[in-house]
């Protein structure tokens, strides 16, 4: 176990590509933009020695869609990288080649929020059933089930 | 009390069915607690295998199907297809709160709310999850239903007179003549 | 592969719910794996946004039947931290006792299922019968064998009486004797060793790279356990050790889990003997202040992460649940490559999947692109006959 990294150390390493703040004693939050996410992830992996991805969380705050990547390493600090995406065309470059566990989380977020991860060809459904209509993203705040649409299951009455 | 009639082989088959039903388990999406309780029935503590009740993998070998979990949209059509493959006479037990009405998951966007809306159910078992004792009780209730159905020559007697063939507890309702 | 479609069916009772993954194989060797998780999707995260903090806990509890206490604890502790609430020490001890009892019953369950996969049904029966002792203890303490409902935001809902504590303490030595027998079995029994060794090997670098968590990662030498690295409840005060192993294969994972069983029994005994007096709950405010928190917990299968965001009302705005099995699926996909088809049941069972194994596996032969479906029972039979054949060393 190596020494915990400090906020100043983080700020020094990512000064051009994001801003950092300490939200808890063991968590540092970096804010960045979608275009720079790959550089930030690479810096965090190499310069801050974070070798594990915990999860990628997505949230809808009413105005924009947010993506937060959580990484950690043997120094036991959690580094959260947050970015915001516009609702009408949420696109962000994929990180599944530099961070292999991200693949499964990206597919799930695409199903539920509609965020498009550019640069990968296999973004097919993983968590919603095969009859689910396109362009309906259930976890967005403005989505409600439409009684006229067929979302899957059995059509008609049972015998 | 009706007398069981029929040829010797038919009577033998009826006796064997009532004595040791084979059960198949179908998990229709859910938290798995009910499945664990069903498997706990097979274990040395409750041990239903000594009564000849085996849990088989294939629906074609089964007399009774136990449906656990609340039915998700993905599993609904598969549940119907599996049920259609079970040879008659067949009985369905829906376990737990999820089987009756969806349980805590009632009304969520990926669910069909009750097993009853996909296939006809013969017994509901209360609990979240039901204890293994209650599950064994449900299987025995289905056996009693089987005996009654054999005496009446099939399942149709339960559907005449407008009596629903689904039950909310493990009691059997009388047919009003 | 012949083009016979075997109908979807409940595979075997010992395996829990359905997950479908497509295995792309070249003859007997696996090339790639495709995953489909939609059988079990219930939309819990969306529903949690519409329930207040009292009503949301039974929903969160039923995410999983085996690790139900883990989900409620991690959620409740996240909300308590956002509200800056300090729960009494007795409540923390009770939460720890239930958490470790849950770990014991989950690992015993896994041991039985893994033994069943290799055809060792005796061990299946033994472990599940020992598990009943733990279930009885949990039932006495909480009223239910599964889904204990002990947690609430602000503490626990039920207290432990001295009779319950004594009854539990009486059962522990018996359980310990049985677990020592399993330790001995794993170290010395030839049938277990042959069938588990060398299968599903994951090196330390691969475990880190593909994000494995829990006993799967610790068996490859990754020294990471949330109870020690991000301490919560009373793990910082109780003497216990993290169990790791260097084998990295299914045998290593078995050893890690059995080691953890012994450690958990020790933690439960310590907590029961040193249970402090005091209240079991504090009154929590109805609403939580605006904020976000990443709450982590070491569930029996690995690290469980809840990302919670609140907005000043009495409901959460977003709860994002990452279960340990989801994190482990990538590493399963990787360690199945170049293994034999017949090894699938044991490797998948070895990560102790909570949304578990398949009822039907589609095999696509990469040469002639024919698809066929194999039932899990067929695969398991293949696995057993392969390991029983005389040529196998």
C-alpha cells in the first residue's frame, strides 16, 4: 500500500485537463469535458497510479446528463471524474479500450440513458429486453411508460 | 367420494402421480430468495426427496411447475412457452408475493405484474420468501387437487359454474352444484 | 453443432436465475463470449426515486436474495453519512453481526453449489445442512430466514436479547468444527483438487486489468478488501485478517472463501461477546441534504458500490447500484477464452454469480456459423465425464 495522494498532487498532474476538489477524506472529484475524458483517464491511470475502475455512474439532473467515472488504486483514494453531456445529443468517446471493465458499464448506460459511446461497434442491448422500442430510455427523468407502446412481454390475453 | 375407475394401467399411473410428483422450477426474474428456499426443501433439513418429489430440469418430465420471482417482460413469453410444454395433467404454483401480484416490484417498467396474467395458476403461496414448510404444503395441496381432478375426470369441473381456478390461500374451494 | 433448438427450461434447481450468454466456440475451444442480462432487469433504480427513505429499503433489500442485508446496509450508511448522522455503537455491532452471518451462509451456499457442479453431491448436502444452523440464528434474531429487514436509516429495527446472543454463541463452535473439516478437505482431498486446479486461471495483472472484485480477485493475489481499506461499521475495531491466495484458479477461490468462513465466525463471536449496551437507533430527519456519495461495502461476492445523489427532499434523486457480479463478468469472459466448453459450469460458478448462470447457452460454431442450443445439464455431464476419463492427469 503506497501513501495516499493529496489534492495538490492531483491538481498538479491534471492541471490542463480538469479541475479537482476534495469531497471527502478519501475521495477527490475531478471535473472535465467529454472531449478530454480519454486524456484524463490515461493521466489518472499512469500519473496517479489508479489501476482499478470501480464503476461508471450516470445521472440525470433535469438539465443535462452526467457521467462519473470512479477509479481507485493501491493508495486507497477514490478519484471521481465527472462530466456533463447535453440531453439532445449525448456523445462521449469510449474508454473501453484503455479501461476494459468499462465495456459492460457503457452498454448498460447506453440502454438506460441513451448516451452514445463513440468508437465502439458493439453497443447492443444488454439489460432491456429485445422488444423494447428504440429511443426510449427509461432512467431519464422525463420518461414515463406510454400505454400505447408495446414494451415486450406477451401480446394479448392469456389462454 | 368418487371412486377412481379406469383400466389397471390408468389406475397405476394415477397412483404414481399422486405419490411422487416431479417438480420443475422456473425463475421468471426476481431476487432468487424463493429459489434458495425451494432448494432448501431438498436438503437434509426438510428433505422432500424421501417422498419421491424430485426437482427435474426439463419441463417435459414434470407434473408441477413452481414459478418463482416476478415475471419480467423478457421472461413472460418464455414462461408461456415452457408452460405449454408440460404434459397434462399439470399444476402451477406461484411462490411468494411476487408471484401473486408482483410484490415490491408491482408496477415497475420492466414487469408483468403477476404470474396469473401469463399462465393459469393453481396455488399461490404467501410469504416473501415463503418458508420451505409452506412450499411443501403447496405441493401437497396440488396433490390433493390432482386427486380431485382425477375423480372428476379432468380440470374442467373447476371452470364450470364460473369458479376461478386460482386460489389466494392454500384452501380448496368447494364446487357449488 | 446440430441445429437443434432445445427449449428454454429451468436448468437445474441448484443454479439460480437465468442469464444468457452466447459462447462463440471453435470446436471445443471457446473464442469469445457475448452477454445478455435482461432476464432479471426489474427497474429498481427508477422505482427507488419515487419512494421515501422508509419505503425504499424493502425495495433495495430485494435486489438480491442472498446479499439482501448488504444492499440495505450500504444504502442506509450512505444516507446516514449524507445526513451527517452518527448511529449508536450497539446498532453498528448488530449490523456487523448480521452482515457476517450473511457472509457465512452465502459462502456455505456457494461451496455446496460448486461441489454440485463437479458431481460431489455429498458436500452439497453437508454444507447446506450446516447452513441451516446459520438460518436458524438469523430467524431468531430477525424473524425471517432471508430478507431480514433489520436496517433502517438511523440504526437497526430490532434489538438482540441475551437469550438470542447465547443461542447463537452455542451454535458457533459446532459450525467451526464443520468448517475445519472443509478446510481439511480442500487441502487434502484428491477429487476436489483435480477438478478445481488449473481451471479458470486469472493472473494478478488480469484480475486488476479486468476489474475483478471480491474473492475472485483475492484468489489471484490482489490484496483488496473494502472492510479494511475503506472501513465501515466496526471492522476497524475487531481483530480479523484478509484472506488472499496466489493460485488464481477455481481452487484458489475455494480456499479464499473457506478462509473467509473461518474469519467471519471469529468476527461474529467477538461481536456477540462484546456487544455494548445502549440504544439501537436515533431519530433520522425526514429529508436528506443535497449531496452525492459513493458508498462501498464488501458483500459476500465482492465489492458493492452504491452511488447516491440526494436533492433535499425525502427521496433519493438517483441511486446507481453496481453489483459485484457485474464487475466480475468481464473477468469470467476473459478467463473462459481458450478453455474447454465443458469447463464453463465450474468457471461461471466459481465467481459465485448472484444473477447467475444460464438456463441456455447458445453455441455458435465459428467455422460454419451454425447455431445450436445446449442445455446446462448437458454441459455439466460433459464436464464430469471429461474429468473422469483415464487420460486426464
